[in-house]
């Protein structure tokens, strides 16, 4: 089953989110069935029978190609990210294989839709791409072993952990290069774990040129291991996201380094999960 979140307006013209079931693979003319009374996937998954509810829903129908897609989970309570988790990428960055996962966090305000533009901040010209397999947590869990962690995974989606490299490496902590507002597209949909498992290819293209290519079974720490490890420290809740790391081929590792500029189009995808397509634009003044 494929579930997604899209932007709409209510009867008074106010912006709202709606959740839909995608009856297809994401072609423009595929049908999306709206789930009545549901505006947040995290809220949906707090019900023990959320799969049955989503599968049985028979609400209004929309054409997939006509929707304004939002982040698949717009308001997760936690976004936990993993660095240095593909063997090829670890070697590319000149590091040793870590004994434990390298973790950092994001905030919901960093998320944006799978087709949204991404602003290049004037404060950092080193804007880089990172295609990532993303785990969507399906039930509350704390201190779970790996066997139970498998059952806590609702499914998977795609993210691009756009990174501001100059700010990221100002210190040994990465957060300040990873938490820029509306910089992390996530989507286009959640594919449930009974229909998809890690293994298929993950790729990035910049202006049509392939820059990243790997398989999602090259993770040093797999999804169940990460859910178990993170839940040791903090309770994971329905709708929480775990970005599992990026493979080799990032711009910073190129010789010379290559970064995204306004006008560039970056496409990140995983076979069977779909793809993100984001244009880089000049950041608009604020304040």
C-alpha cells in the first residue's frame, strides 16, 4: 500500500493537509483515494488498525498528477538522521567504519515536499545533495530488540538530506549544516513494509547527470538495527522518520567539489519508492 500527504484547502479556503491512498505507482493519471477525517499519517498510525482503515477508505478521488504533494509526514515528533552508513560513502569520506551509528536530528520545519523548490541560502554556497532511504515508524516503541523493531516499521520513503557543507563543518557537530528551513524534501509516498524492503537502487541526478548510485542493502546499520538503537534512548512514535544515510557520490567528495546552484534540478529516487524532483532557487529575503 502507498500512502501520501497532499496540500488542499478547507471549505473556508484555509490551507490544510489531506492523506490519500495511491492506487498505482505514481503515474500522473493514477488515482489517489482521500482518507476521510485524516490529515496526518502519524495520527492515522496511532490506531492499531491503521492499515485496515487506509485500505478500506473510499473517500473522494483525485488524480495523482494534479496534487500538490506535502512531506509524506509533515509533522513527525522526531526526525533522526544517520551519517556515515553506506560502506562506499564512508570510504569516500576517508573515514573508518564506525562501531555505532552516527546520529543527529532535524526539526519538522526542515521538511518540504517532494516537488518543492529549495532555496539556496546566501550564507553558504556549498549546497550539497544526499539521497537517503527513510524509515517511517508505525507504532510507539521503546527499548525494542531488532525482531520487534521490524514490526515497528510502517514502511519506507525517500529523502534528500540537502546539506550546507560550510556550516556543517564549522564544528565537529553537524547539526548547523543540516537544519536549514524547508531544505529536506521527503516523499513522494510511504510504501508499506509488506510491499517493499531494502535492496533496490538509490540514485541522484543533477541536471540529468547521475551523481549517486548504490543499492539500499549496502547499509552498515539496517532499519531494524537503527529502530532498536534509537529506541534505547527515546520513545519512537508513529510517523517519526529515520533518515538512514547516503551513499557515495556527494558533491563535496568530487574533485573539485561540486555544489548546487540556483537553476539546478536535483532528482533523488529509490526503485519501488518513487523520486523527488527539486529545483534550486535564490533564497527570498525575510524579515
